[in-house]
């Protein structure tokens, strides 16, 4: 991990960027769901694309594709690789 | 013989259903959309002198208790104690799948891992050392490919061997390091529990806050929840870690270890076919055009071409009708036996529906293809932003499509598919809006009206009908979610986009046939049952004595006229009694309808031949050729037939008007007159609530002649109803808004767990329908707008309202301040926070 880079929010990442999960700022149902889908600390994420209408975003994590709304992605703290 | 109970578990899209079909031989619904398999599916079969009971659990990513599917699965494990758990793993997506595998192993029951889709993995250059996995997890691992039918026998062998070796099974344990002492505390507390479940597993689940297990233990340890909280807090204070997140991370790390030691990806980083396809299909500029093109194609292929197909299938149905009528007792001039009337009524009801089977088959096949290919979640991805705006969810796409967002569907499976939506508010809104979609049973009704009144504009009108429902649904959803559903809980949108798969021809055909069969089955049971009741309600109380005498006199007169004229012919002795005349009339009608049912010249000659054989003299009257004396009879016979049909129609209309159903239809006329509905339409609407299919059947029967002829319902309606296209537009708009059928309402009740929502789902749309169709008809009459124009105005208004609501900013942003991070997409960050706060409370 490079410590000189500031942590950022997943929803602000652009297409093609590769990031790593640092922390998830949520609880309850959403926390569980994100963990189950593999958003655990240290996992690598690649931003594949935004939906045509800009909102949900498509990500690649653990070698499969998933879509998240930006409102949910904004709760995931990441660092760029 | 031993009984072995097997639970089949796996993540969505791992091909679990194909494995289930392969080993148990039972076909079922398979789709590529997360969460379609919600029902419990059981297969009973024998293998090697063992009786196997296999239960296909719903696909879940995890084994916690946060979704309905997970709770269903866990309850099955708790209540039924399977001997073996078979875990289907997608070999091409092994890491995430192993996350579930670890949770299943922890349950403390023997597990057999099935590496499915080995062929896909091989194609993608993924090498898997399954023996090594087997060693590392100390459980059997079987390589298979459900789609190719490979590995079925090996799976069964592994199941039987594992079940037989049950007594030497050693408990599977993960060493959770820092968390271990806390697990131990809970385990010690519950060590005397009478539960037969694995204590350690329960302890871990309790620390995860699993509600199902906590409930299970609460009977014996009422303070278990507090105890768990205490341990979780302690763990948090020592390590600054959240136990839930810790456990998930630990399991993913374990899965990662297996992945790194046993899997070699030769093409890592290379673009897969799915990646390439998505570059086009989900492209910012192409995605929406492609989506609409696909929807249009589905519409063209099913409705337009399907309708053309009915030109070929209709003669078959007409022949069936003639066959049934031939079996029934013959009419004696205007005295038609009730039995014959009833048979004609039932066949008409059945035929009106059966006529649309080709359309349904094509439509269901196309939907099955889209499901199997994996396009459904992509649709949700593309459209979520719009749906979200109206309080729905991207996952509302599937229920809405099944309900008929694309041309036609059925609200029953549509409403049932809402089970998969985690967001409660969106789920409720979807349940209540799916019934607005184009019910397939309504499609015949539309095509009937369109065929009768909008022949040249049929495609345009059908386009309006099939697309306006979506806008109506969006408006209704927005209204509901901002009013009565406002306080409902919301949930995240986290959805897998699975790789594309080629659908198998067999799978698609089987599923399409199954769905068509469901339709036919529904027709047979509900509609025919309703048809019987309706027949009774239309027959009772029947004609008054005065009318009977009046019609009898008319008949006598017609017969007398015939008799006088017939005397001029030398064939008079053949037709000088009433019996002979009605015989001849029946012969004439029978011939006419059979001739019209055949289209080929050979067929026509064959019919001629048959009728010549039945009665050579009568045939002369029907085809007199050069026989002058026979020609005389032919002329008056045709006249008599016309008069007779007129009397029969008048009798029938009077009978219906006086009937119980007619009275009910008339009773609501004061309200419906503003929409231009006369009592006949009211009767059709009233009678069709049991199943919309019977709207066509009722109207068809009301407007059709009583006798066997080849006239389609469309032609009959156009000729006999006296409506204008504006009437038809008002009727169509009302039909668009009314809920489909009783079956749908029952499903709504099941999904909302409340009769009050069911009643709401009935009365809200009906009221809305009366108001809107009345306004359209009244305004249309005042400004003398044509039917098509009225539809265009209606359509534009609805689309406009939907757009305004969609562009209207979200109300949720009603606070400011807090931590200011630079935002790329304004507002959304806050919306979610608010929902979270609600969840925490």
C-alpha cells in the first residue's frame, strides 16, 4: 500500500481505474451484502464502466462483474493502485 | 434400501438448476438472473439401490440470514437435516463461489463440491487441480458440466459414498484466530442445547448476528442475543474489528488461498467474449438503442408474426368447433337445444383463447432466450437510473418484463418474481405496478378491438398499448412510493452481471412449452369454470312468455312464406314438413361452415362429396347448377336461413339483456356511460375478472351468430356492435388500467401478506381506469376526436407526466452540512445516508 496517496471514494473513480478496498462506511444489510459479494478489505477492484445513464457502475472484483449504484459505491473507501 | 436426503446449494448463476435437472431428470425453470429460483424444488429418484431425495435450495451468495432466499435455505438445513450438502461451484468464477463453500463446510454436515461449467473454465484457459481442492477441504470434489451432461454419475457416486461414510466424518473447522476465544465462550454457553445442529457453527452464526440461529437458540437461552453482543463488543474493543466483517474477510482470504494453490489462469487479463460483447451492449451510446431494438424485435416476432401464424391455426380450431357441433343434437328451426347452445358457448370460449397460443409460444421462447443469455440483469443495469427515479429498482425489470412490459406477459409470475427484490419499498411498488403491465390474456382483447376498429393503424395502436403501460406503471410507482409506501425500508442495489451463455435449444423450447402449458392449464381450469357460471348467468331467467310467443309467431310466418313459395317447385314433396325444412337448414348451415373452414380446392371438392353422400337431394338445393326447379328452392332457402339467423340473434340479445349478468351490466351503466361503455362491455369486464381471457370469449360470444360459421370475433364485433373507434379507445384505456385477474390478486395478497393491499390493488386501478377512460371519451366526443387521435393525445399526456415526475428532483435531500467530500454525482451520497439512518433505528 502506498501511504502517500489520499484515500478516495469508489464512486469517484473513472473507467479503467484499479483500486483497493480500504474500508466500508456502512452497517447492517448493506454491509453484509457488500462483504458477501467480496468487498472485503484489501480486495482489488477495477472500474469497468458507468451505465449509459451514468448511474449504476460496473466493477470487476474477484474476477467477476458486479454493478453498484453510486450512492452505495460512495460508502466504499479505496486507494488507487 | 437406504434413504439419502440431499440439499443442493450454490451461488446464483452457478448452473445449479442444470445439475439438478441432470441428476434428477426433472425439468424446471432455469434462468441467468440472480434469484429466479425461489421456490423449493424437490427431486425423488433412485440410484444404486438408494432412494434419493434432492432439494434444490435457492441460489445464495452467502449463508447468513439477510435475504429471504438465505433464510429459506437455512431453515431447510435446520428443520430437515440433510445427509449430504451438494455445493455447486462455478469453475469459471471459483473464488467467490468458495466463499459460500466455506460457510457450507462450517455447518458441520458432509459436503460434496461439484465444479460445474468445467467446459467454460477450460475454454477460458482456467486450469483447476480438483484433487488438490479435495485434499485441502477434505471433501469430495467432482468435475462436471451440467449444460453438456457430463459428471452426473460421478456426482451421484460421491453423494452415496459420502452418505455411507457419514459416521467417519470429521468436523470441519476454520481457525478464526483472534475471534476464537469469543466463539468458545458462546459455544460453552450452548453446549447443553438440545439442538442437533453443530454447536460451533451456531456459535459463529450467533456472533454474526444471524437472526435465524438466534431465534432457534432463544427458546433455550433467552439472553443469547445480549451475550453475543457482549462478545462482539469485547472483540471490537480489543482488536478494533467488526466481527461480521472479520468473518467475511477471513473466509474470502481462505478462498483466496485455495484459489492461489489450485487454480492457474492462463488467459488472465485477456478480454473474455463477455467483456467484448458488453463493450457494445452496455456502450453508453449503443445500450439504449440496442435495448429498444431488442424489445421491438420481440414485439415484431411474437405479436406481428405470431398473429400471422394464427391465420394458419384458425382453420384447425374452426374444424374442431364444427366437429363438436356435429356431435350435438340438431336445432329444430328456431328451437335450439340448450345442450347445443352450451357446447357452442364452451367451444367458442376455448377457441378464442387457443387462437393465441402461437403468439404466446414465440413470446415465451424469446423471454427464455433473454433469461438464459444473461441479458436480464443488463437490462436492470441500463435502466436502473430511470426506475430508481420512480421509486423502483433495476431489479424491477424482470417482474415488469414477465408481467408484460415488453408486449405481453403474465402478472402472476411477474408478481411472484418480486420476491428477489431486497428493497422493500421498491418491492411493494413493483408488486402494485406489475398488474398494470400488458397481461397476455388482455392481448387477445386488444387485438380483437384493433382488428375490428383500427385495421390500418393496428401496429401503431399496439405500439401505444404496449409502451404506455410502462409509463403508467412508472407514474403510479412514483405516486405510491412518495405517499403510502414512503415509510417502507429501502435496500442497496448490488447485482452481479453474469457472463453471457449460449442458450440451449432444448432448454428454451422446454421452458416456452412449460409456460404455454401453464397458460392452457389456466384456460382449462379457471376460464372454462367461469364460462360455465357465465353461461348459467346468461341463461337465467331467460325469455319472457310473451317474447317466446312473439318469436314463435315470427318463425311460423317465415316457414309459411317458405312453404307457399316452395309449392312452385317440383321438389315440393321433399320439403313439405317442418322437420324436413329444419333438417335441410341444418344441412345447409353445416355445409356452409365446412366449406368456409377449407381453403384449398381439393378440400372444397371433398366437402362437396361428403355432403352429396349424406343426402343427394338436399345437395341439389344447395348447389342447383342447371336444375331450375332446385334453383327455386335454393333461393327461398337462403332467404329463410337469413330470417332464421335474425330471429335467433334477436332472441339471444334479448335473453342476454334480461339475464343476471345483463342486469349487472346495466346497473353500472350510469357510471360507465361517460366512458362510452354500454352494458355489453360492462358484462365483458365484469365477467372477465376471473380471467381476462374470457373478456374476448364473452364479447366474441355476444357478437357472434349462434350458428357454426367461420366469422372471426373481430368481424362479428365490427358488424354487430355499433361502436366507433373512439369507443374502442376508451375501452382499451380502461382495460389497460384494470388489474388482470383474480389469480393475480391472490398472488399480490401472498406477496404483501395482507388483504388490505390486495383490495387496494383492485380498487385503485379500477377507479383510475373509470376516471381516465371517462375523461378521454367525454373530451373525445366534445371535440370529435378520432379514436387513433384520442389514443395519441392520451399517450403524449402520460409520457409527459412521467417525464415531469422523472425530472423532478428527489425530495430526499432535505438537510445540509456534515463532512464535505468532493462529490462527482451530487446528492446521491446523502440519499443513501438517510436510508441508512432509517435502517439503524
